[in-house]
C-alpha cells in the first residue's frame, strides 16, 4: 500500500457541507453567518434549539427514575445503608471507571455506607468481572452487596457465581448486553438494556453519567444536608469526555457545567492534575482529552489503576500533588512505550514486513506492552486510513490486541465473521479488542483484508475531510471567537467545526517550531491572520496560493486575547 503521512494527503476528499457564506452582516440569529452555518450542520435551526444548545441548563435534566431498574437500585443501596452492610464497588481501570467509582464512593460516604473500592489488574485479571478478580475482591472486603460499575452487563456466569457466594449485585453500566441474555442481579441500570416497555433515551451516557443519575435519584429520595451534587460535576465531565461518548443532550449539559466546576474544583486530585499538566481555566474538552485523561489512564495501562483512584479520592492537596507527579511519570513511561511500538509498527509497514495491508493492517510483536496497543492502533489507522489491529503477544503465544477502524467499516462485523481465527473478541464498530493465538495472526490478517476488499469500494478507503462552511479571513474577528466558544464542548457528535479559506497567501516564510510544527501569517486580500499547523512539517507544502482548512483557536499572550487559525490541511488553490 502507499503510505499516507500526517493529517492530509493529496488524495484526501474535501467535503464542504455548506456553500460559501457571504459576509453580509445579515443573519437569522444574533450570530454571524458562519456560526449560523455551523449550527445548521448540527441540525440546530429554531430559536428554541439555539437556546438549549448554546445555554444548556441543569434544570433540563430528566427524572433519573426514567432509567431502567433505577428504583430497584436505589432501594437496594438504601437497604445496605440501613442494615450497615459492607458494599464493594468493583470498577474498570480506565478513566470512566475510575471517575465513576470516585463519584459513587463519595455519594455512599455521604449516606454513611460501609464501602470499599476494587479495581482489577489489567494484565492479571483483565477487563470487567472475572472470577479471579472477584475472588480477590471478596477475600479483601467480604461484601454483602457488590456494585459493578462500567462492567457487568455481559457477566452472566460471574453474577451467578457471586450469588452462590451469598453476594448480591447491582450493575451500573453502559455497554451492550450479550445475545445470551442478562445477568440475574438485583438491578441492572444500563440504558442499553432497557427492559420491557422502556426506551433507550439515555443510551449516550457513559458509566460516570449513569452513576450521576443514580446519585440524583438517591438524593431525590433522601436528601443529605449539605451535600450538593453540582459540586461533583467536574468528575462526571472528566469521565464523559474521556470515554468519547456523544456530547449531546444530557451529556452536553453535564460536561458544560462540569468544565465550569473544574475551574474551582473541590477535588484535590483534579486540581493537582491540572497543575502538573500546566493548564488553566477556562477549561475545554481538549484539556481533558489531551492533558488530564492520559495521566489518569497511565497507571491502568501499565500496571494497576489504583494510583489513579487514590488520587481522585485524595483529600490532602500535598499528597495529591505527590500522586499526580507519580502518574505524570508513568504517563511519560507510557509515551516512551507507545513511541517505540508505533515506530516499529510503522517501520514494518514501510519495509513490507507487515504482510498484506492494502485493505487492513494487523501487526503483532512480543515486545509491545499490551497497555499501549490501542493507542498505537489509533495512530496507525489514522496515518494509513485503514482498519488496524495492533497485538501484543505474551510468553504463551497468546496475543491481546486492540483494533481501530475508519468510517464505514465495523470491527464488530470483522470480528464476528472472523471468529474461527480468534480466541475471543468484541467491542464497538470503531474500536474493539481481540484475543488470538500467534499461529492465527496471518490468517486473521488475510480475513481482514478480504473482508474490507469485498465490502468496500476504493472510494471508501480515501480519507475525507469534512468542512462545515467557507469563511473569509476578514470574518475572523474576536466577535466570532466569542460565539464559536459557545458551541463547545467539542467531541463525539459535536465535532470541532472546520472552516475553509480559499486563495490565501503567506506574508513571509513559515517558521518551524520544535522541528515539527509550522507557524505562519496568512493573507487574503487586505485581511491577515496568524496560523499554526501542528505536525505540519510531516506534509509537503504546495506552492501558494492555498486553500486552507482550519479550526479557530483562542490565543492568550501577555494578557492580550487574539484569534488564531489551527490549520488542519492545506492544498493548492483550485483554479
């Protein structure tokens, strides 16, 4: 296959959703025509839709008892509180799992529940409820009630085993149920397992959102004097952003308000993470995605997520800073492992040592850490625009792999049709995990390539750059920046808008920053604007004039706020 590098190739299809927007000063709202076009592309057109999208309010949150099994879950938790029973919170080792446990323990502490937390070991016990993890949890805590958080929906056998041990279970989850049925537990609060006569209207929630709904329901039934759930929305926001769930409806409300709460957080751990990551208010979703989440995730990727949970539950600022520094160091180690594996995978592809990879990529190695294969798969998939599986093989010859896909190709379908080659596998259309014996890696690679070849067209394998609308440089005023920021938070289901400026020129030679970024000033007619092109040095710049695809950035320098173009791609101006 021909290697594609960076965020752009000459083959990339630029797809403009809205035609050119004239700067007439007329608009159907109080915003500029550019902002109107962006909102229209998100199917927001009426004044009422404008208001709910641009100014989401906590008062618009639905009754938490609309969630499936919520009443049963609240009843069982209150019973544990009233009886003085021990409760174990069994979570997942990613950011959603850690933040969910943090919020749930905080709420149960307010009700004086005797509660302990448990996180499985990624390597030894794996994701979710395993007999090995449950045995250790029961030995350490001896609970009467176990609350499974961010896992458990498919754990039919494990829940049965718990019941045989005399332990009842409540599940708070957001993953898809098994075709084999649902576990026999006291309550299954999962919007993707709604039960008879109930809808899945909350199916966009992650587990932190589900735990928030449980907390809301408990506080409606039994208010706790002095406990304000709003104070903990920053925890919900971090889990929601990190889990890349759609930032729509109630998720948008929770994240918008949570980011505001983060600016004056009561959580010593989050304050320490923000400090060590070097970020300051006002916080955006990208601050969570690229600065907070990787540090919280680092411990669970390399060993156990206990340090991350300890940090989130820590109340001493000095100790929190020490824990944050430890996670920061682990994140650096994770980056080194990721860089090494990415470089070796890229070299294998470019030197033709990765087998057939024209339609899909499958690469395995015994030296790669299993905690970084997902990140590497994501990088390789974006670079070559192909569905990709990266696999770490252990000493027994069994590989644990992570897959990342491209638009239009479901990894769930790939896995289901390739079961004969796999030990196990599952996940989502765009991200999935597999277990495979190393003897079957070549056959699975062939299966992936055959599947993609037979279910796609050549056009499906060409990268697409989706552009919201055209925008002239003279429209890039501070007023548009203020309106643009009201569109945040950006993420899944509300991507950061990409704009197009045609026929622009350089005012001088580009500057290269840190050997990989470009900084330059662009000119269109009499209008000029500063721009930065992150990782742009990977791409060969065509001769000007250019068509430039970009997002809008706020630039604070010595107390002066200005607008800056964040370049996503450049091509020679079309004649």
